[in-house]
C-alpha cells in the first residue's frame, strides 16, 4: 500500500494555518455545538459520526470529478484541500477501522461477507494510491480548470468511498450492532486509543474547519455542493 503522509500536503504550511485559524475564529457557534456533542455509547455511534464527515468529503470529491471533467470553475485550493483532508482525516478513520473494527468483524462475519471486508480493505489501498497520484499532480503544477486525468482520479476515489459507506451500512452495521455491550465498550476504548495515536485532540476540530472552509468556497464559486 502506498503510504499517505499523516499531516497531508498543506498541513503545517502557513496557508493551512491561516485557513484553519480563519475557520476557528469564525466558528464559535460550531465550537459550542461541538462541546455539546453526545457521548459515544456504541461503535455504531462512532461510525455514524465518521460517516457524516465521510459523506461531506464524498460530496466534495464528486464535485471535483464533475467540475474538472467539464471545465467548470473551481476553487483554487480544491485539489490541495481534497488531498489534505484525506491524508489527515479520512485515512485516520480508515486506520482505526482496520486496527479495531476489522479484527472484530473477521471473527463475527459469516463466510459470504468476509470477501466484502477484503474488498473494503483493498479499496482503502486503492484510495491511498489515488491520493498519492493527486498529490504528485499538485506538486507538478495545479491542474487547469479542465483536466481529464484529475477528473478520472477523483471519480475513482468517489466510487471507492461510496462503496465503503454502502458496504458498512448495509452489511457490517447489523453485525456490529449485535455485539454485546461489553464488546462495544472495549471497542470504543480501543478506538479512542487508536485515535490518540494518530492525531492530537484538537486535530478533529481543525480538519472539520478545513472541510467547512472548502465547502464554503465551492458553494461560493459553483453555487452548489453535490
């Protein structure tokens, strides 16, 4: 599997610090809402929270695939933010799933669903490879408004992300929800431990702010988000 840098393409740069600082200053209401976020009582709660961010990210990827394919105007930082959000946010959630959720699923899934779990993990490797190719494209030069190569890569990424959501919610959720309360609580402890190993406590808020920033930029330029 191609390894994606944990901090992403923009992370740590003056630009990212400025963008995230702007978002934090302008989101006091969101911060208050975040402080009132309900406790995670089950693994399903954690997955639903992660999938909420994943669906927003998927909408951005689909928007990029469409607009790059047809030459529509896009925010200048759309592709860098897309890469950075995957490297810092989506790949971290995938890593926690692989470390904590997938071992439990392997022990619980019926034989016919084991192949689906293997496909999900293969998709995650494909996503990381796609992000690496997009990162290389950025390092070479920002793409023109019409770019069939970038559009194809974004479309590939969108397909695997969508398949991840569908497989989890239709095939894996029932298995996870059937786990006993002690199993659920142990998994939640392991998930929390895995997240602490991957990012700092404040990182989740920063990535959410960057997600909100690029959503606002797309809405301003395109007047819509898929």
